[in-house]
C-alpha cells in the first residue's frame, strides 16, 4: 500500500479510535486488541500511534536467521508459523530453539495456526495441542478454540506433570 501513499497503520488506528479501542486502557475490558503484521514498517508505525501490543508474524516460507533483538524494538511478541518450531531435521524438540531465541530477546512467543482438521505434528488434536504447549508458547492462534483452551487449561498449569510426546 506504500506505493499508493496509503498508511494502513493509520487507517487501522483511526478505525480502532472510532470505537474507543485504540489503547490498552480502552480495549482491555471490552475487546482486547493485539496488532499482528508481517510488515516491519506497519508495526513500527503502530508503535508510534498506540500502546496496543504488536506481534511480528513470520510466514512458513520466511527463511532465517531472524534478528529478534531488532524485532523487539517494534514488537512485543513474535508469531512464527508452526514449521519454524521444528528442529533443523524437521523434528520436534522441547523447548523449541526459536521460542528460546524469542524469549532471550525479551518478547512473548506466539504461534499459528493450530487446526483440529489439518494436523501437522500428531495423529490427533489433543497430542497436536500438547506439542504446542510443550514448546512453551504464550499464545496460540487456532481455528478451534474449544480444543485449544481445553488442552492448554489441562496441561499448561501443570508443567512439571507434562508427559512429553517424545517420552522424556
């Protein structure tokens, strides 16, 4: 949109402002808002306009390495697509290296997208969500919140009681 001299961040901010949702104070009790974007420039602009949390999205096709210390200057969290949580051999390890790198830069770890009907990491939705939990996420985007909340509520508070999928 930059080529067209359209400031998408400004447009979003004005829309949120119209409904009183443009700040944490204005949105937290009514409709908590998190600004997510794949574009660095838009997140930088949102940080200039509002105190709402920002999340830098990383697509499955994006190639690292990623400079998380730089990203932390304009983002409160990073949300990689699920393949970025796998190890170099495409395997599942706990905790994931990318989650540790994001945390070391002072940000929360988000991930996307968990789907009950399109499993990537396990043979059933419960074990799929357990994998996400074991990666140490702070937030997970899902199309099936009922399953996500059920599994996270059961496993997350009892970290010491996790039975990791690899048996460790």
